[in-house]
């Protein structure tokens, strides 16, 4: 029952992201709105990490499986993509590297900030 409740919370936040996408005239995907809503709820204390921890960990663990349909879709679209596959490959590699660097820098910043908070206490 705990997992259903946690999945319900995550799904409601994702649904609110979909609503925001429909209302706001910005070219931002609904999942980004959902992530920002989740972040805001966690930072403000409206939502506690313990309220979604187990289901979030589960979703992170199965994340590679969630990319299988996208990969199959790309294989089905090979006729359309074959003329420009090099551009898609370069974009994928560059964007992956950017995400890795930004994620690493943010993680380092958070770790250093936590170390500083502990030393101040």
C-alpha cells in the first residue's frame, strides 16, 4: 500500500506538470514542470523525501528499461534518420557530456556545501 501511495504522489505531481504545460505558453516539456514542482515541494517541506523514497528508488533502478521503447522507436524510424545519423550521434554525445559535466559540478557543489555546513556546526 505504501508503494501505491508514493506512486500516487509522484503521478499527481507529474499530472500537475502536464496541466502547467497546457496552460503556460512556454516551450518547456511537461516533465520539466513536474520535476520543478517536485523540487519545490521537497525544498519547501510540503513533501518529505520519506513520502516518496522507496518508489523513487525503484523508478531509478528500472530507468534503463524505460528507454527500450525509445530505442525501438528509433530503429523503426531508421529510413527517416539514416541521412543524418551522424548529426544525431554528435548531438547525443555532446549533450551527454554536457549533462555529465553539469551533474558532476552540481554534485561537487552540494557536497562542498554540506561539508561547510557540518564544519560550521
